[in-house]
């Protein structure tokens, strides 16, 4: 933009300068030429009275010597010939003498003036005054140089002023763009100092108001999530009491373990919601990974599993998390008579997400299988390692997803918030991957989430080897 505005100023000022410079240059040339011609006419007219008094060559030479530019004055006497070096063509001289008319005409070397003077006895003398070409253009080049210098200075000054004004606009626009990008990347503290033209100042004020409103709405939403999660503690307490009454039965230990796991997850959600708003992108707490020492100490155990790479951000083994979460869901799958197939790669699967973020993705995708397919419907979970990414695939034998785009819209379908697929999509995007929805070999939906490897050089320096996979199938007993 800055170059464009400077270019516009350069073009506009150049056209204005040229529109004045060309006519002025022509006017200066014309004025200098006219001035030289006028001087020649005045010299000829000054010598004419002398001819009416005397035709003595000596007296005429003395009178001509007193005039400026006398070296170009020539007197053509009717009886004595020319006094001086004549440059007038013979035809012009004859015309001036016979016709007794003043002649001013341009000749190859300059300009000539012929002034006839009638002497006593009806004789005619002709005064010739020659103006060289150099006299007709004296000072023109200097005048043109001065005008060109002034025009260049005017153009340079206008471009400089336009560049300074454009600089203010560009700086204001850049700051607004930087703040917008920072806000889009999750920096909720991003603000911009209004500056520049009034329109950009208004845009900066509106941006700050929008960012503040977003922060307030997110804070209210997190508080609401914490309150709703807190209300679930009452039914959890009832489940604890029910499991205690079931003590001694084969199912009591399993029910108690499931209730305890649910309570830990609930505590973690409350702790994450109560913490200050996250300011980083997904993978740095945006999925709700609580910090160490969270409220009520609920986040201590979970925060210890983030597997950060020496303070360079979250990092975890995707295959290990998928194995643990699939084992958790396999208990419910066994109760509903579902076949559950788990296929894990034996290669390292380090991704730039915390274990809680990956667990949230696995729980969301497998939970959708239990929520939207009938009991007894088989499903499979697979982790595949490629050269630069880790792919998590969850597929089932249900009816599938007829409209993938609609399924990705939260709250667009009846009985579903769309949050599960949204969590998976944001997790893949946070690492530079993506999510795809298709048809599985089991006949139902196939959800594929790709996570970029945590380090770009993870595959460098390692000899090619055949991938070793761990495959597990859990069936109804």
C-alpha cells in the first residue's frame, strides 16, 4: 500500500509538473527570441535618423559603433555599397530597397532585419541588422534547467509527503492485522492502539471492544461449564453409595472403578474451567488440559502425563493413549456385545498434543459410536504411522454419516451437539493435520484424524524397517 500511494503521488505530481513545465519552456523560448528581435529593431531604428542627416561612411561607422552589437549592423548606401559584412540574401535586399518595406526573416544562421531609409533625392538606403542564433537562445537552457530542478523538487517533495502519510496508514493497518492474527491464534490479551486516519482509529476501537467481549463471553462459558460439571457430583455421590451397597458382588469392583474414573474426569473438567482463560492454540490447554496443581488437586495426576519435551510444548505418544482409552471403552463394548478391534503401530507416535487432548479425541470418536449405533455393532480403532504424521482411524459397522459437512456443524443435527467431531477436527488442525469422514470397510462411518509428528526430523537418521503392529480383538464372552 505504501508503494502504491507513493506511486500515485508520483504520477499525479509528474503530470501536473509536465503540464506547466512544457508551456513555460516554450514561453521562455519565445520571450528570449522576441527580445532579441526587438533589440535588433531598436538598433536599426536608432541608426535611421543618422542616415537622413549624412551618408558619410566615416560618420555612419562612428554612429554604429556607439550602439550595442554594432558588429552586426550593416548599412547599404545607394552609391557607396555596403558598410560592413552583409549576410542578407540579394533578393531580400532588393525587395527592401525597391519595395521600401521593412523585412524581418529567419535565415539559416539566425535572424535578419532590413530597415529601408529614404534619402534626399528619392534615394533608398537599407540598414541591415543580423541577430545570430546564439543571441536568440541566450539563457534559455539555464531557464529550462531551473524549471526542471524546481519540478523535480516538487515531485520529490510530494512523494515524500505521500510516503509519510501512507506510512501512518500502513503502520496502523499492520498493527490491526497483527492483533487480529494474535487473537485468531488464541491470544485473548491481544489489543491494538488506535492510530492513523479516523476510519482506522474507529476500526481499532471496534476491534478492542470485540476482543474484550469475546473474553467476557468465553469466561462466562467456562464458568457455565464448571457449574454444570459441579452439578453432576450429586448423582456421582449416589452412584458411590450404590456401589458400596453392591459390595461383594462380581460387578461392584467394576462399577466402583468406572465411577472413580468418571469422578476424576469431572474433577479435571472443573479444574480446567476454573483456571484463567487459555491464550495459546489448541495443544497448549485449549482442549481443557488442566495445569499441574489444579483446583482441588484434581489436575495433578493428569498434568503429569503431558509428556512435554523439555518445555517446548506438550508432547505425548498417541498410540499409548489410544491403547489405554480403548481398553476403558472395551468394558462397555463387552457389555453391549460389540466386537472391538484395536490395531496399533509399533513405531514411535509422538505428536504435539498432551495426553488429555488425545484422550479427549479418542473418547469423543468412540463415544459417538456408542451413542449413534445400536448395541452389538462392531467398531475398530487403528493407529497408523506415516513418514510425517500419525493417523488415528475409528470406524464402525453402523449406518454411517450421510452428510459429513452437516455432522461437523455443532448443534446442527437433532440429538447431537456436534462437539465430538469438532474436538477431533480442532485437535488435528492444531498439529497441522486434518480430519476426514468416509465409509469404512465395516459398512459404517470411518473417521480419520491426522496428527503431524512432534519433530520434523523424527524419521531422519533411522534405517527403514517393517512396521510392527499390535492387534487386539475384544469379543463378547
